[in-house]
C-alpha cells in the first residue's frame, strides 16, 4: 500500500531496450517489470538492434549478414 503498483514485485523480470521491436534487446537490463511496453523485450543478445530481421534464433539467409547472431555470416564455418 505504498501507492506504487507492483513496485518491488518478487516475480518481476528484466526488461532490455529493444530499438527494432523484434522481441530481443541489447545490453544490460534497463528495468525490472511485470509487463513489457513498447521498446522493451524480455531477452538480451540482439547483435544488431537496429535491424528487426537480425536476432538470436532468426533464420540465416544468404544476404551477407549474420542474421542469427551466431558470429558467422550466412552460416560459414
């Protein structure tokens, strides 16, 4: 009853800034939340947060880009 809804919730999860809206953020958690608003994601690890087709687990296509963030371009060894 402190007037702040869900402040200090024990089940809050980290929110990461997500500039491209692909559901994967980049960098350190910027907040702890119970619900994600626009511009935030529950996961970290986006290797290009300005390109919505590039994120961990994205399908790798032959385009000269590391689409799935595994450190290899187009699946090259």
